[in-house]
């Protein structure tokens, strides 16, 4: 089974990215395969407030489809507390 990465390059929007190890601070690093992209690698910091709204939607969708918090966290590469936060917020709508 190949691991699907639900990540877009924040610089060019390409989905042709793969995980590329970790930064010195321990954050997941990604590589962008778009040749036109100025950045060949990037780090998504989901601890920032402005992280991708798509991720939030995916968290809600996955939880509605019966995925556990740990599964969601692993698939989307975000922390479990962030998943729990989004699920709580999602349930309030
Ligand atoms: Zn890119």
C-alpha cells in the first residue's frame, strides 16, 4: 500500500509532493516535484493558525467516515490534538 499524502505545495499549489524527512526542529519536510516551482522543499507548519482549510475539511470527513483520531493524524501528518480540536469544532456546526 502506498502512502497518500494530502499535501499541496504552498508555493505553487502542486500536489506532486512527497515526504522528505524532517527539519532540524522535528517538523515534517516535503519535497515539491513541480519543475517550475521556486522551492524544491518546504515545511508545513500546522501549528500556525492559517493552515490549509482543506485539511480541516478532511479531518471532519474522515471522522464522519469512522476514522479514528490516530488514523487521521497519521494520514494527514498533523498532531492528534489538532485532529481532536477540528472534530470538536466541526461538531459545533
Ligand atoms: Zn511547489
